[in-house]
C-alpha cells in the first residue's frame, strides 16, 4: 500500500489562480472538493472532478489563516442547519465562522495573540480553540463563549477531541494533557516528546492518539497515555499528523516528507514530494484521498493505491483508483476488474469479494470474476465491510445493512444512540445467524441481533460485561442455539459465553488471560490467540460450559516469540494462521488439522471417521464426550480401546492372542504400523498381518519400502490376506467360546 501524490499549484484550466504564499490549512467539503487557505489571504476551492480552481473569498490583509475545520455531520448522518460552514482561526486572535459560499458569518475576539488551532467536536455542538496565550476556550455553534477550559504559560499548538467529546487533548510544551470537561475530573498529563509537540490527533474509531514534535518523531499512544509506538528520528520536525476516518491508517508530514502508516505505527510507504513543510493534512470523508498544505505554496493531493487482499489462493491488488487486479497463485491467471467510480472499501473472504464505491456495491464470486452482482447504495459512505459465510454487513453512513451474496437486503438492525460511524472490525462481529455490536457509549455493553430479522435476540437485553470490552468475535459454525461469543476486555482477559442462553444455563467463563489478539477458524469452532507470549489454540472452547477441568486437555500452546509483541491476528483459515508483527510483516503458522476434522466429522455424523482420527492423532476421549450427537456406543468403544491398550501396557503377562490381535488391528487402522510391528514381534503372532497392511499402504501411495525393520521381517514371511483373515476370525471365535464357557460355569455355580 502506498500514496500516489500530485502537486497542484497551477490549475490546468485557470492558470492565473493559485496560492502565492505559504498554504497553512486545508479541509474537504466532499470527496471531490477541497478548500485551502494561504498567507496570500485567499481561500481557494479545488474541484478534483473538473480540475478547476476558484477563489472563494479574499480575506482582509491583517488576517493570516492558521487552521480550518468544517462543521461535521450529526450522528444521525443528516446535516444540521448551518452544516455547510467552517471555523477559521487566524494570527490576529480572532475566530471566524465562514459559510461555504465564503461569507464571514461571524468574527469574535478569541485569544490574545494567534489562535493556533480550532476543532469542532464530533457531533458539531461545540468548538474548542487553542491560543498563543496558553488558553483553551469552548464556544457554541453560533460563536458564543461557553467556558475557558485551561490556561497555561506556554502556547497550545494543537488540540483534539476524545471520541466521546467528553475530554480534550492538547499540547503543553513537551507534554500532552487530557482534560475532561467536568471540572472535578482528574487530568491526565505526561511527557511525550523531547522537543515541543507541534501536532496531535485523536481517532474516534480506535481511540488512539497521534503526536508529532520538534524531536523529529511521531508517536502512537492509547487513551491512558501509554506509549504504543515511537518512530525513529526524521531529518526535520514532524509538522502534521492526521488519522484516516476508519482509524486503520494515518499520515505524517514533515519537510519534503509524507509517510503513510498503519494504526500500530509501522510505515507502509514514504514519499519525498517537493513541498517544503507540510503544515496541515486532511483526509476525505471516504478515507481514499489525502490533501496537504505545503510551505512552498503548493496543495498536495494523494490517493491510496496498491492495497492488497488475500484469501486462499487469490491475491487482489488495487492498482488504480478504479481498477483491481485478481491473481490466482495456483496457475498465475490474472483478471482485471474495473469500476465506474473510485473504490472506497473492499473485503475478500468466504469465496466472495465485496467492493463498494461512492454509489454502488459489487459482489464477485471467486468462481467467476467476469459477472459481478451490482446494486446501488443509499446515502453515505461505506466505512466498514464484515463478511460471513452466507451474507455480509455494510456500515453505510449512520446505518447498518446485512445483504446476501445475491444482493438481497436481509436486515437492518437498529439501536437508539448507537453511533455506526465509529464501528470497527474489533467492535462488531457477524455470523450466519447473529450480529454482535459493542455499544459506542458504554463499552461494557454488547448488543446482540438476529442476522435474518435485525431484531434483538431473546428478551432484547444486551450482554453486560463487568469492565470495558475491546474485542468481540462470534464463532462461525454450528447451529444458532450453540452460537458462542468470545470477548477480550481491557484487562486482556478472554471470556466465552453463549449467545442465546444468557442468564439461564450458561454464564460467562474466563478461558484465558493476558490475551493480545484472537481469531475464530472459518470452518470450525476452533479459537486461536496470542496469550502471554504463547501461541494458544483452544480446540474445543465450548467444553468449559460442561467441565472447566476438561478445558486444559483441549488446549495447545507453544512459544510465540516469532510474532513479536504486540501481534495482530489477521486471519485463521483452514489450518493456517496469519499474524502481523509489530513491524508490519506477515508471519504464517500452521495449526494441527485434526481438531478441525473432528468438528467436521462429528457435525455430519461420521463417527467411524471420527474414531479413526482420534486413534491416529492420539486425541483424548474427553474431547468428544460432550458432542450431543455422540452416542454412548461410541463412547464405550473409545473406553474399550483405551482399557485394552492400558491392560497391554500395564500387565503383559495376562496377554492372550485375541487381545494382541485387537491391539495390532487398532494400531494398523490408525496407521501406527511401527507400533503394530513391535507388538507382533514381541508376542510372536500376526507379523504377517502387519506386513500385509504395510504393503497395502505402500501400494496406495506408490512408494517403495525403505524401513530396515520391515525389510528384515518381510524376508521369508508370506502375505496372504485370506489366511490372515481366517486366523483373526479363528482367534475371535475361540475368545467368544471361552467367554461363553465362563458364563456357563458362572451360572452353574450360582445355582449351586
């Protein structure tokens, strides 16, 4: 992934309109229209569709703009009255409210000295300004002063609102300060950089903080002030940082430097445009385009290209804004997908590619890349796509829609007060029958909906956890009555609960601690995660609802130092887990296929195959004891096998030929032929049986015998399947006769 950049100083059609001085700030009105402000006192309007530029207004000579921020849309997705306006701060200490047409609606004396920053909160009900005088002031939408939030002795260069608009982040020299709006609430303050901090931003989606300063570094923090990432020192101070709307990416600007980064901090690409210092960066609402205010009078435009999606043997790359390339790595076949409008979001999983543009949604099947299913989207920009096996989910503006892969609208769940625009992949999960959404106002609450109807599950009461939840994930297989949901809370504890039995038979069970990340398998209800520097796989996590003591018997762990810390689980498909390291590199690791096969076989009632897998993989019987469909006859069979093997290993003196025959046959059926040969040689019987199975195995796979022991004992031993079968039947007949005689003697003694 990278940014494709272009510098616009002289427009193509109107050559005499351009900025002649430093450009201080930029802001998007729509996905294709941008406003820019400069020290030449002009505000220009840039139209990317027509490549035209026009002068919106010429400001007074004493007004040198410093910051521009458009009034955001309301949480309902509909624009408020006066939403087509922006706040403009300037060096003369004034705050200006300007309409989209360029009319200055109001100018107020805001600070002594320059007003360095001005930001609307997320619902557009309040504006905060930061001044050279060290004060932070909160204003109403109409420009009336509400309060002075803070006052200090150093200039406040940058300010940002918390996702809930209840706290404010601002700079104080080398320190960052988070101050709640409530007067009695505790203030959080920490040293963040070794130089003066110039820019900050706070993502409403992932709740992470960005900062850049004169120490030439950019850093990522959580909302508690804990450092998550620190870059190496650049050549020049970091003058601008900006989160993308979906919280997955951010951009950093410096002198002749533009960097695109992942939310964890590592860099996707580094561009070196001739811009001078980048004083301001702004993302378009759809997150596909970036604009920068350049110190040399240019306006920088960039769009994201070369995004990649992978699933099984398919690799898809966004080569241009409206073009994708599909590559099948098995045969190197290449298909090119072209779209009418710019690609905004895409997702590839469960054999389908879902692509959304500004107006339409395209659904491709991995079996046919030539004829997509296309349907129109409602108003708004798609900010999130989540896929399940049977359908997919779109977060479009302020609404949520579930569609089938045939393009049919399945449902549209709604919950009062739920902000759909700040949902991300960790706060929402989809399965074939269930939707789980973490509440955006209270992170301890999880709403559960029926995927087919959009109605709340059960009595409509949400799932309440004791502390804030950071990650929710639904398992993907099985019936709706057995649906499970896994949670990671802020203490990094992993919990499992049943979706449709809340408050009755099942409660919330803790199955892990110090868990950084997790993922469900796409074809079996197997859970994996990174737990306290250990890679952990819960082969059958639902056993915790029956007996907690059995859970450790179904867990596999190994060292996870190869993943670094903290890792991010990208996918768990089939037997392969893909993990992204902290440096951005992808690491793949394999998981045993047998538990997934057991889930598949038991789900389809293939009990004979299930038993063979258990014998071959040496799986404990407790793994299967609690499948509802598992009959007592099969349980008895497993216990019989276990008891026979136990008797063989603990009391060899009591061996009879039929018992040896059972053990040899079990070992052969499990393909444990070496163990079978050891038993046959030790008790001098059924060597030909083992050699017969060995020959059949080699013939089936077209191989030659290379094992010295088998070569040694095959000399002089005739393999005849008819004789072998007759011998086995004779031994079992003798054993049945002995058992019958023993029963007769027992009954006679009882009569006496």
